[in-house]
C-alpha cells in the first residue's frame, strides 16, 4: 500500500479531511492505484522542530 506522510502545523479537523482527500485523489490518479489502497498520515510538527536552510523555522519566522 502506498503511504503518504505529511508533516505540518496543527490543523482543524475539516482541513485534515481536505488534505487526506486531496492527497489520496492525487496519488490514485498518478499511480492508477485505487483510492482504497492509499494510506495518509498527518503528523504535527512545530516551528521549533523543523529546520530550513540550516536554521530553525521558529528562528526564521522571527526575522
């Protein structure tokens, strides 16, 4: 089963539903695999746990 992991901010339930629907649809269309075989995990990550360009995202946001 193809598996998609999305790491991002805390989201409201409706936004989670929207992401799961859209990721599943896109993966199904791209691979030809039925949507029932696509697994999506949404993982929360805060800006102090993410690095971009060699620095914490939290620090970049302060600039």
